[in-house]
C-alpha cells in the first residue's frame, strides 16, 4: 500500500491513461480500488502517513542493507529503497555536504527537531489563504495574478471571436508553471485554447461545481496566428484546471469529489538560496525551521540578521511547500516578502550582509541566476547528508530530486472531471458540438507530458532551458512521488521512462549507460524498451 503500482502499457504505449495517477480522497477509497478510464484500470491508493510522521532521527536500517562507510561514515541504505527514510538515505555517489545540527544549532536536541512556536514568534502575514499570488506570473511554480487587466479604468482588450468560429475551443483556467507554450506548439494544429490565468487554488477549484470561471480577459491561442488577449463575451466553466498544489492544501476541510481527476505534471524544485559570494553550502530542515520560525533568536549562524532573511507570502506555492515541509504555518514565516519569484533573486543577491542572507525560490529562477545566487544543498529531517538538486552543483541532471535525495519540489497538476464512464469530460457542454470529443483529454495529456509531443519539438531541452524554460522535470524522468504537498516520499516507476532523453537534453550530458535506439529490438538486458530514442527499463 505504500507505493504506486506499475500499470504496464498496452499495444498503444502513449495512451494518456496509462500514465495517469488519479488521486481520489481517502474517505472514498480503499487499497486496490480501481477507476476505469478508457477501459484501462488505473490503481488508486490511500493517502499515506500523516505529515508529522516525517522522521527526526536515524533510520532503523539493519544489516545487510546498511553500508556504514557511506555518506562520510554516517551510513547509507544500499538495498533498493522502498520507503521515505530509505529513499532519503539511499547510497549514491553524488556530491554531498554535511550540516551538523549539534554544532550549528544552539541547544539542539535531536529528540525535538521542531520545537513548538510561541505565539510571539509569528510572522507578519495576516492572511492564511493559499492560491492567488499577488506578485503576478513571474514565479512559474507558484501562482499568477488572476487578471493582468483591471475590470475598471481604460478599455480592455477586444472581444474574443465567437466560439462558433474557433477550431476545437478549450477553456483552460490555471496558474502559470505548466508547459503551456510548449503544449500549444504541439496542439495548435487541432485546437484553440482560451487560457484564463489564476492562482493555483483557483485553478484547482475551477473544475469543481461553483468554482472560479473564465471571464473577462483571457489569452487566446489558435492555429496560424500570434497569441493575443481578448475579452470573453460571457462566463465559461473550465474544461481543465491547473496549478501547483494538491486538493487538500487548498481545501483542507472539504472531501475531494469522487469524479475529480488530478494528473500530476512536470516537477519544479524549490531552492534555498544565498548570495553567490556567501561561503554557505548547505542547510538542514531543522536549521531552516528555526531560522524561519524563530529568526535571530534561534542563533543559527550565519542566518541571524532578519533584515536579510527573505520569504514569499502565504499565497505562494513555493512558500506553502516550504512551510508544509518544514512543519511551519505558511502565514508565520519570518523575513521580508520579496514580492515575487524573480524579485527574490534580486533581493538575495543584492543583500547588504551577504553572509547572513537567505531566501528560497523555484528552479526556473535559480537556474538562470547561477552566477548571482548559490543553491544550497539540503539535509531533510532524518537524512544523513545534504544534497544539491543536481548530482553536482554544475550539472543539470536533477538526479537527487528524481530519486528522493532532494526533498523540496512541487508537481504541477492538471485537474479535470470524469464522466459516467470514467473518461475526462469538458466543463462546457455548449462547446462540445464545436470540438473533437478527444480534444480536452488530449490537451490534458500534452500539458502533463503524458502524451508525446511531435518529434520536431524537443520537450526536454525546452523544459530545461535556463534562459526561458520552466526548469521542470517530466514525470517520465521521476522515480519518486508524493500524495500531498510536503508529504512523505514514495517510490514511483513511470510506465514509460525518459531518463536518458531528459539528461542528454541541453544543458546536459548523456550518461554512459544510455544507448540510442529506434525500436525495442535495439535494446536488451536491464534496458529492454526503446523510449524517447534511448534504451530504458520501462
């Protein structure tokens, strides 16, 4: 029950639903419950252990699975990892650092990794809502401003063309962070997408009855023409929603509807950062908890100057992830609001006291800023070493994120509703006569990269491009998953892997074990499947 079951691809290996991980509320499920979609069973499991079960001490490893010489003599787990603790401490040869909590945190007690906060230690944020990020769309893994055009003042964009004149119109209500332009490059020959930009929670709830609708200004993408803004003549429900948070984060007191489909998409790491001139190379979860929970009073050297401690705000998906992972309330992180993801880079890199400065941002910001900020290696609760997002600080392979050694990451999501047959249905019956019945499902597949884009589109290079990509990791290159924001890690096997293609894409380097192929007949041994041009295990 603690890991996703592998669903073997059929003769149609690219089928969207063989990639789908459908998340339904635990109250409506039991282990091995099945949801039938496109006549294929998709396993649904329960929600896993509570957040507070995250370990605070040593993993109860036993011989013969413990290598006592691993991780600089701290020990590592050398058997195939099957749970959260083992994934964090699995033996690898990546570059790593060691954050000594006992030496760096005054009065540290390993039995109390997260001492309770006093009410006086609260931050200054007044709101506890998550979802709408007032800073706008600069933070791709977080949330965008709901509408770039005000409802009053100067005239808005022109009215959108009549729906009856558009080819396969689809209404998408989502935050930024999804590979939208990449998707549209592949889909525009078939569809017109009207995208309403909102925050993560609004994107999620847009496919729920009574949720946010598409109205006012939208971004319209259609075949053969540049994208442009226009004003919808009315109000439209979402055919698909999207965002960077799970249902329980946005709706903690509401049971997820049984016909709600959550398709995890590309993963975006979140980084703790310091100025490039800083001598700091690592941080532990215990230290970050104290710095953002107690500030200067925690005495965690060198992060004792709150004037150069930076955070986002409670509506940011980045801050939500950091808070949930550390065990802090999202509205109680100390520090100064950077007022946006890109502004976080400027705030940290320009801090007057460089050695004391600390912040966090998503990887699409930090990858393009490697000359001005330094991404810290992170040692999570119960982890015996600190790991960077990549196997070494100069790489772009994201191996520690993909295999569970780097804990802080957000999966983008596409949200949809299932019809009576279990298949995706759009939210606008009035548009169904104007479009291909499969177009809404296909768009969901492209947005989550579960459906392959044309070979003329290099999806992996586009995702990794530090100059303009999202620095995201497709699910086909992931080997861990989680079932809620900040929740424990679980092993994951993608039905069709793209490890080699992802690592080889620029900026990157082809691993020695990767072999190019055209068909499965070119592959053998432990890598018998030709996937995305390389021999893979699946």
